[in-house]
C-alpha cells in the first residue's frame, strides 16, 4: 500500500482542490514495467498522488479526479499531474536513458483538439524529453467522437509519441477500435490477469490478444500482476511486458527499489525454467508412451480384417483409458469404423455441438489424414497441434499412423488424446 495513502477506507477525503492546484501539491509516483524475457525494467508508468495540506498524507488519484470532475477542473489537474510526472522522470531518464514513460491521458486533452496535442509537445520539450520516450495511455471508451480521436492520435504519432490503448479486455473495451487507432501498445486490463492461472477462459483470451499483437506489431503490457503464479503464466504465454504489485507498488522516485524489482523478475524466470523443463520431460515421456500404445494397437489391427476393427477398438478403449477416442480411416480419408469413445472419459459437453463422427465421415480436410497420404513426406505417423475436439468438446491432439491389414489394404489409425493426459505425471 502506498505510504501515507488516505481516504481509501474511511470514505471521501476532505481537501481543497483549488489549493492543491495553486500550490502544486501533487507527488509523482512510478510503477516499473518489466520484461521477463529480457529480465529487465523497460520503463515506468507515471502516476500521481495529491498531498493533503493537514496530515501530509497522500490523496489517491480517484479522489483527486472525482473532485476535479465535480468542479470542472479536470484539464488543470491533468496538466499539473503530467508536469510533476515528467519533471520527476527527467531525473530518472538521466540515469536510465532507455526507460520508457507511460502517461495516462485524460479525455479533456482530446477535447482540446490541436491545442491539446501542441500542449503535450511543449510540455515534453520543456522537460527535455523526446516524444519517442513517452507512451500516452488512452482509454478509448471515454471518447465518443472517433474521427476526432483518430486525428488526435495521428497528430501525436507524427510528433513521435507512442500510443497505448488502456483497459483492453475490460467490460467497456471495444476491440473494433483497435484498427482505427492502430496503437503501439495494448494494456491488458487487470480483470483478465487476476487468477488467470486457474481460469482457462482468461488464458485463451490473453493468448488471442498476444497472437493479434504479433500480427499487428503491437506490444502487450499486462497490468495488475499480484503474484508469481500470474507472472509465470504470462511469461509462458509470451506477453511482452508486465506490471503490478508483485514486482513493485507505485513509489516516489526516492523510494523506487529497482534492484528489488529485478530480483523478483529473476526469481519468476528461474521458477518458470524449472517448471517448463519438468513439464517438457513429463510430456516427452507421455508422448513416448502414447506412441507405444499406437504401435500396439496397429499391430493388432494389422492381423484383422476391416469388419473386425470396431470390436478391437472397443477392447482397446477399456485397455487404454488414457486415450479419449479411437477410430480408423481408409487410405482416402473416409472413416471405416465408429468413433469409439473411452468409457471412463470426462463427461461429454453439449451433444448438439459435440458428437462423435460415424462410419463414412469425411476426414480428407484433416491434417492428421492428408499429411500421411498426400504430401509425399513418407511419414508413417503424425501428431497434430492442439485443437478443440468436435467429438468431445475437450482440447486434444490426434496421433495418426499408417498401417496395413493382413490382406495388404492400407488404413489410418487415429487416437484422440486429451491435453490433460499429456500433462499428467
């Protein structure tokens, strides 16, 4: 918790905003942005705290800006906060010239149009800061005029400022504005980060944002990281930068503990390495075991005729409960057996969406089929990437292999393996 912070438990703080503005009683605080891959501090987010005239305690920003909105002083407060932050950052920049500064931009600046962009440029110049050092964080949901927003952003980008879109993934966030603004940085809202190690849906959404960021050339920053588990999952998903209380709470320039932050970064990386190597070993051992199952099944099938396949697969389903589904295709890619589901599998999801394919089903568009028969790779087996099984609704991989019966007829054995089975030790 910020040292001396008041008003966060006992209700609204009583203070005179006019006096704070006149006496410039605003203190700049900074929270590090860290790169786990590079194991370094990349930059700082600049934040502001008001200083109470009586107790000298710190007034949280939401109290300051709530009062500013009531008194129509948002533009004045926002300008003072930027001034204090950039003034403090100037000293940090002399020690760490490669640090990036991110600044929250109030919607009132956007409403000023060209005057607002010119003011931002002058403020940076007065502090001796190049615009390329500064990323301006915009909460696009507060802006109704999209055309004006686009003009504003393009003008700032022309000056050299970086553009960051804040609160991506929050309830009000609108992804269709990303192609309009074309941000340099997307900041993932803390809602998506909280407890993501235990939330499959949050992880998949962040994976999608990472994939989109790679294709758009946009850097992703995850906010609100409060423990090592969240940080390790974000590292695993290749999120570019991270910030949050786990690495450092917002601190004044004098209290910034950069060595402490770097120590926590290195701790997360070391733990992640150890866990990744262990998981890789488990997966490698499990895949070796599943390959041995595959060889055993196809050896037994090769001694049978096609009409005997179904009975043999049902027998194998009881013998190998770790395999989710068994089926056989002919050389053309059409299913010649029923899909034999494992009797001890996890409960199947909605059968209207997910149901096993039957004899005659066309698998010719499936990579586990055409990679074995049409590519000329001369491979006898193939393992797919993970995908959503339309048979069970689970995430799985398919292990397929070519074999021939005693009559010399070629077939493809397919085993669907639940991803959880691959990860179990």
